[in-house]
């Protein structure tokens, strides 16, 4: 990622490293609970609801190139079971580690004599800006990797009945009698014949009654 636009220190996902300093080996631990930003997760599948609490445990380490950030995010994700379509809630724990580089240092931590000409390298690099870094893109990537692409309410969820759509977990004995379509056709034909015979018998009885009346 290219050099960040102006970062706002009031943003809960923006962190200040001035207290850490630039002496290699310096460490700082931070704990912060933030409100989840919008669309945190796998859109349309499962994610952390906007505004839900997200607990962040961070370890900041000063190195030659910049600040190495290692951390864990904990939250509660919500989604829909892909088998039975019921709402589900799942505990989320996402680990991450990312380097935020000093914009004025090369990969060995030495001051750059001239601005780098390789734009492709900058696209994959996260930079510190005035001692600040934005954790949001790192958090989003970590959450997506930690969440299941096909969430289920329970590992052995039986899903829905393919015939009527009933939730099978609510009725383990649920089933439908299998009918061979060939026999079903014969049964229909037999039913038609029986109806025809009844009509003939009814007509014959009607004729007999008329003769008796005469």
C-alpha cells in the first residue's frame, strides 16, 4: 500500500508509536476495545456486526525498518448456517502480524538517499506516517482469514429436507415415503379403471331400475 493519506489520531484503529521510539528492540503492549467498522468479515456470509465490540491485544516492537505489530483480535461474529439457514453466532479470534515501515528508511533501516523509484514495492508496503499507523486494513484481512467460508450452526447439522424444506435437526425422524414413479403411474391407471367400472355398474343398475318400474 502506498504512503497513507493523512491519518486521524482520533480514529480508534490508528495507533501512535512516538512513545515506543525508534531504538531497535524497544517493546510496547497495548490493549484497546473498539467498535467494529462496517463490513468487517465476509460480506453476505458471516462477519462482525458494525458497532460490536472488538478487543485488540497488540505488541509493538521497534526494529530497524520500522515497527513490527503483532496482535490478536477477539469479537463475536454473526451469520447464517449454510445448511439449515438458521442464524448463528460464533466466537472470533484472529491473529495477525504486520510490519509498518519508516518512510525515510530502506529495508536495512538506513536513511534513504533518494526517494525510491520502485512503485511496485511501495504498493505492498504499509508505512508509518508521522509515527502513526492504521491497523484497519490488517484487521480486515485477519478477520476474513479467520472466518469460515461456509459457516454451520453445528458440525453435524443435517440441514433441510430436500423434499419439503423442513429443518431436520428439529425432527430427526422426519422422512417421506419413497414412491417409484413407475408404480405411481400404474396406480393412477388402476384408479382410472376402477372409476370406469363403477360408472358402468352404476349405469347397469340404473337400467335395471328403469325396467322394474315399467
